[in-house]
C-alpha cells in the first residue's frame, strides 16, 4: 500500500493532483488509515498510470474518466494500441530527423539532385539490409538476394514510397490479427505479405516464403523487428505463413 505522498513521489506528480483526482472521482484510494489518510494499492497505481498516459496525449480529465470507467474498457488492449501509435510516431520522427540531416548537408555545400537523393535512399536501404541480414539471406535464398536488390534499384520514387506505406499497413494488420484471433484478418495479412514479397522477389515460391518465415523467428534481428511492434508477433507471422503458404 502507498500513502498519498509516496504515490505522488513514484508518479512524479503532486499530492494536490491526487487529492483533486479523488474529489472528482477519477482516482479514489482503495482504503484509508484509521486516522483517515488515503492509501493506494497496486490496482490504483495501474489506474493512475492510465490517467497520466491519456493526459499526456492531451485528453481532458472528463474524457479520461469516461474511457477508463467504461464497463467495456480493456486497459491491456488500450496500452497495446497506444504502444503501436508511439512506434508509428517514432518512425515519423526518425524520418524527419533523416530529412533534416540531409537538408543540413545540402546547406553545408553537399549538393545533390533529386534523382541523386532518391538513388541514395535506395542505396542506403540495400546497404543496411546487406549489413543486417545479407549473410543469412544469401545462405537461404542465394542469387535471389541480388535479384531483389536489382528490383529495389529499378523502383521509381512513387512505388518505393507507396511500398513503405503498404509495409506499415501490413504489419498493423498482422498485429490486429494476432490480438483479435480473427482468422479472416490473418488470411488478409498473409495475402498482403505475398504481394509485399512480389515487389522484391523476381519469382514467388511457397517454399521460400516458409523459409523466410522461419528466418523471422530464428534470426534475433528479424525477431526483434517484429516483436518491437508486438510481443510474439514474429512467431505469429511465421505460423501464419506456414498455415497459408
């Protein structure tokens, strides 16, 4: 159990805020001491975490109350969805930082045409993939890796940008399928994965697809990529591929 002072210290807020949350019915203590002092248990801590989370997103206290005290509210699901949104925000910020870095280089005299900039993006993508996964990918797919690199270099800017959006949508669909247990969504996610692969592979085979799925689980870097989106997603994607390929 936590006193109001201790909980305030843990959460990094004031005791005044906790008293106000009690007054408006947003967070009432689970019990009181004989002297009438507030006491908070672990469940209260979890509720406070959600309150502060939604507050950081700009929600009003009234809206937060309506959300977390709704009978159908699932706190675990809410946190998972918020985690996904934070990951997407992180990607957006990383892209902005990369763009700013490129702009600073241009301002410092490193001139590049639009075509050169785009070629640089594709080259960086291939080099990063080779550095991270090249050895394992070549052991599994052989010359298909070179063919995939050639397809990337041949893509126009619109195709590459739309493919990045497609990749995010596909990954989000896999997460939705795993969390919901909906087999129809799972099948749609698999079909998207096949279409995604065909952008990179010169020819599709179910055997190679299944091999790639195993690589998602066996290789720690692939596994970390998917499990950052949702814990256990790498195994789920692998199992989905084995189920439908």
